[in-house]
C-alpha cells in the first residue's frame, strides 16, 4: 500500500467497518468507491468484501480496498464514523485541497465543485 495513496481511517470508523464486514460474512475486508454526491462532487459508497481494487487503508483488523483509478481522489482524506442515539454514519474529513459538505458525507477537490466532471 503506497503511502501517497492512503486514506486515514479513525478508530471509530475501523470499528464500524469491522462490524459491517463481520455481519456480511467477510471479516476484515471492506470496499470503498466513489459515486456522484449530492451536495459536493463525490460521495463514498462502502460495501463488504474485497470486490476489486487496491488496499488503501488498514486499521484495527480491517483492510479497505478501492478502485485504482480513484486513488488520487482519496489521498489525504480521513474516514470517520459518528454515532448517537438516533443513528450514525460515516463522515469524510477533508485534507489539504479538499472541501466537504456540511453533512460530511460528500467532498470535492478544491476548484472541482458539484458541477465538475472527472
């Protein structure tokens, strides 16, 4: 796993990813890919297993895979998880050159807002 392409995964996100993977019968493996976001250009989609791609992050017993063609968009981001009594969800914490929407579920690279195509 190349450091330049790594995505940081917080302990809370790793624990929740591990739970999702175990429930799905693919312990230790999750897949992340980017889809069109609503409030910013990209939103993350998480699915259990190693569907394809490159390992981009390892934390607390979970390996997260992503398509090779999306590695540059994920570089420098952090994946977090926040939960409370009404539910929870994964959040994208922006890195340098990245903005996230107010809800924290979508992001754009600076200068590449919702209307940008990539």
